[in-house]
């Protein structure tokens, strides 16, 4: 393959990957925006989405069913964690970090015990090739890029057009005032945390047909979404999307020419550069 | 005489007692436990370094594996590729860890709160990936064994071999004692008092005229350097370097050990490390998913036991413990 | 008119905007050395924002701040404290989990350790002497070993002012020091402010008019981010405009 063609392939892979990662980072960002907490187990929700999708597709024979069951299950788990753990520690930022690290290992090790140390993928629900002049590209990959965008759009619609979304924005602005105006902050917190987890789980389902479901896959997703939120500015929707595309393209291009590891190294250099120039992220507000 | 100096004799006695206790234990316990204690002393040194940042400055890092591994690789690689004698390798490793942590601190401390956690984790994870990327040099995941390359430590008239388990034990003890006494000194020094002030109320400390960034950077560098010293000691004492020791688990471990023993206490990190190493050793004999113990312990600590063991003891009985 | 040398602090066209809200609008302000100036004004007049810019806690949107002839507009808060501009917070702000002694010693240590080597070593004898002197002055010597957060409210306020005092400031900014105090506590704090004033310039934000009239020789009135009047207590009391906005008449 010529240089240009490889570059084009890298760009394409990068955009697809970036959009998936944007979905995960968006989940992280929503929970942070509303609750001021960072969920270190966020990558495990993504991994759970993938693993549950594998189970659903393998045992129920239906990928679309997985796309419903996995987010539903993960949402339920997240809501339960929010109620039984995060609420107990009063959403203290550092205690939340420690608790979610604990959750990370608990989920990861349970999956290891039940699902095993294997990496499986599933057949895509449909199969077609998009023929470019130089190579054919998986139509499924292109479709999930579109689906990711669609879900992000729906999320934005939810946040800006529904009552619960309004409550979330109000709580993000000022928790006390929101409470004084009758916003059920407790439920808003639970919904935000669950929504964030659901987005990660959906991303997990979408990738199983071409990435393998594996009990350690959460960490890479966490690392990348951390990079995205630092570069884009945590809590900013626009920043998340732009930063995800930047990180995605870097990942795609550097991966096809060199290696995925080098892509992460380049990404971290970018993070350092952003911190030196604008510590709040490219689109982050003053904090 | 004022209260801060009152009872220092007691405090000093307890700290010397801990070191003396470790010294004496080597003559009492069977070889298996002596080996465990060697490991505990090296890793407790790491926890002591971590605690300077978490316990005494109030900054939680999720990336200290980066400094532990800097010391580990600096010592290990210089022994393997440059044939450096152990003590020279140790000094080089300490120096490089200091440089590394100062540089990383300068960047990561531009953020605050949870952002600091995220950023330390990113850099540390990328450091880990870098050790994998250069696996031709580092040995990657499998790692490298130093045994063939380790020269004897020359002590003037005679020399000792680090492969000897008694030498290992006392080497670990010396490293541990240095870090332990340093942390005691720090809690009583003017710098340490300012660090505690930053932990307790950063805004007020700033309005008293303290340059918060500089103090945090100093704490970060001290913490990273001691962590690096522990990493170097690990490489030399156990004659092994490998990228697993740079992985995120090795950033979580000192956090867990420190919280379990009691953050902001000088003795806590040692108790936490010792306890956790024995628990992990015990459970990994039963199940392969022993990391679940790490997860459950962290969860329980946050939910039910925030002050940690020594923290609780201090609160209840021994208020004079530093 | 005072000569330039007597002006310890000056602001020129100092402004602060928070989004669309202009909290402080182009304020020109002069403070003479040795003055005890009070700033009064209704809630939201921009008083705290104004003094926060002087102390360095908030960056101005535009304008300049000059302290002892030096432009300090871009200087960091901790450096300003080192230069002698010391601010006490509107809400009591002390190290609640540390002892009273430790609180004061942190402030004293900062003053003693101005040199570079000072951060690692400090003369413990001198430190102790000075801390003791401050404790005596604020009347908390008997409570030295008590946890600061467990003190009665009025004593916490005294400790807060004691921390400022321990820095030996040239300009002391007190932001509503009487807030939440009982009457006998107010008397005590007033006595202390008077005593402090013998050695230094004080800028006092205060709502309690009685306190202001008794303490200040000159009063600045702010409203909606601007200075609307300035003068002696008598002049201010007689000022119609001030009565309108401030006294609600």
C-alpha cells in the first residue's frame, strides 16, 4: 500500500475509533459534570458491555438483543453502586476514586472468574464492504461510527430537551440552588451515573464484532477517555467530541504506521502540552 | 518547653523500636518469613514515599508506579548494561527518580483535585506502555534477571553479596530505615508543618504567604524520590526488573497499603504493607482471582474504616503518634 | 492633599467582570499609610471582590493595583502576603483540625522563614517565643493545645485575626470581622483592631455601622461596584445619596 493509502486507512480507523471513545468519554464527562466525581471503574462498564454482548450473541443468538441487555444490565449495576456506595461516602471526590478503583478490581476479577481469560469476538449483525478505490472497508465499522454520533446526538437532546436533562444541568450549575428549587438531586445523581455507565456499555457492545471482549480491555478505554477529557476539558460536550477525534486520529494514524503503544505515548505528550498551555483543557471552563 | 517537643523521646523510642524490631526478627523467624519481611520492608519504603504525598500533603496520586519503576529500571538497567556496582546503581536510581518526579510534578501540579489523579494516571500508564514498547532493552513483560550481573557490595575490608538472603534482608532494612526516619524528620520539620497546613486548608495556607505550588512540588519530588529508591532496592534485592512493576496495580498498591495502615501516620504505611502482603500471599494460594481482595479491601476501607489502622489507634488511644 | 509617599495602596480603574456581571467597575481608590479605613455598602456592592483583588485571591479584569509604589497587579497572592498585604476571610478561615498553637506557629514561621534556607530550618526558640507573644495578645494562651475548630466562635475569630497579626502586615484587610459575633465579643475584637491600628494600616469591610463609626476616621461607600461617596463619618452620615442606597431611606 502506498503512503497516502495507508494514511487514509489510518485516518478512517482513527475517526471510527475516536467516535467510539467519545461515547465512553462522554459518559465519564457527564458523571463528572453533574456529580463532580471521577469513576475509575468506567472502563469496566465498557468491558462489561462487551462481555455481556458476547454472552447474548452466543447464547441467545442475537446481537441486537445484546445491544439492549448489556446497557440495561450495566445501568442497573451502576445505579446500585451509586445508591449503596457513592451515596454512603457522600460523593467525596477522593473516596469515590478509591471506591471505584475497588469496583474496578471487583468487576474485572469476577469477569475473569466467570468469563475466563479469553478474548472472543462475535459475528457482526450484518456484513457489507464499502469499496474505496484502494481497499474495501468494513461497512459495520462505518455504521457504528454513525451510530455513535447518533447516540451522542440523542444524549445531547436528552440533556437539553427533557426535564431530567434540565435537572441535570441545574445540578451541574449549582447543587444547592437546584435542591432549593425542588430538583430531586439524589435521583439526578443516580440517573447521571447510570447514564454515563450506559454510554460506556453501549460502546462496549458496538466494538465486540471487531475488537475482542477481554477482561482487561477496560483499562485501555479508561486511559484513552482520561486523555480525551483532559485535552477537551472535563464536563464539556464539545470538548469531548473534538478531543476524541484528535486522540482517535492520532491513534489510527500512528498505529498503522508504527504501533498502538506509540500512539498512546504521542497522546500523553499532547496531554502534557495541553496542561502546560491551558491546564483546564482546550474547551474547559475556568476552575 | 512547649508541646511539640514534649514527649519526643517517646516518639523517637517507638520509631527506633520499629527498626530494632525488624533487625531482631531476622534472627527469630524462619527463612520463608524472613524473605517475606525483606519484601515488606522494600515495599513499605515505597508506601512511606507515597504517604508523604497522600498523608502529609493531601494529594492523591494514581501514578506512583512511574517513580517506583524509574528507580527499578535505572538500577536494573545500569547494572545489566553498564555493569554498575549495586550502591552506585542505587545512587544513580535515586538521582534519576528525583529528576523524573520533579519534572512530572511540575506538569501534573498545574491541575488540582480529581484532575491531578487523572493526569498522574495517564503519565504513569504511558510510562508502563513505554517499558513494553522498548522490550528489547527492558525485557518487557517477562522482564530481566539481574543475578548474573550483580557485583558484590564492597564495604572496605570485606565485601558482601546481594544474593545472600541475610545481606538482602539488611540491605532492605537500611533502605527502609532511611525512608522511615526521613518521614519522621519531615513531620517535625518546618516544611512538614506547611505541607500539613496545605492538606488541612490550602486556601488559608496560601493567604499566609506560602507558595503552595512550590511546596507541593517539593513534596511530590520527595515522595517520588523515595518511591524510586524503593524501586531500585527492589531491583537489587530481588534481582529482577519487569514491566508488571510499572503497571497500574503498582500505583494502586501504595495507595491501598497507606490507606489500610492509616494515611498521615508514619507507622501506618508499614503496617498496611505488611498486612496486605501477607493477605495477598495467603489468598493467592487459594484463588487466581486474588486481586479481588485488593478491590474488596479498598471498598471496605472507604465505606467503613477511613482512618486506617494506625489512624484509628491514634484517634482512640495514642494521640501523640506522629 | 497627602504627598505620594504617604499613599500605601492605590487602585486605578480596577474592574472585575464575572461573565456578564460587572462586580467592580473602574474603581480609583487611595489609602494612606496609617489609616483605618472602612468600606461599607449593601450586599453585592462589590466590597469583597474589591479587596480580594487587592489581596490577590481574584485576578482583576482590568486596571492596576499599586502597593508602596510597586505595581502588584500581576503578583501572586502568596507573594503579596509576603510583602505585607494580609487578608482575613469573611467566613472564619483557620486550620480547624490543628491546635491553636500550630495555627499561630504556621503564620509566625512564614514570617521568620523569609529566606530560602528558612523552609527547612527555623529557630524553634524564637518561633516559640513569638507564638507565645501572639497567643498572649489574642488572649488564647490557655487554649494553646486545644483543637482550633473546637473553640467558641468568638475565639475562632480572634485566632483568625491572630494569624494575620502574626504575619506583621503593613496593610491588614479585615473582611466583616464582626459577622456572627455576640456583643461582648464585638467589644473584644474592636479593642484588638484599635490596638492593631497603632502599628499598621487597616482596611475594614463592615456592616455594623456602630462599629464603623466608632473605629474609622474615613469611610468609603460602595454600591453596584462603584465608589459613591468617601469622607469622614460625619460627612457620610449626612450624605443623602448614601442614606438612599445604604440606609434604605
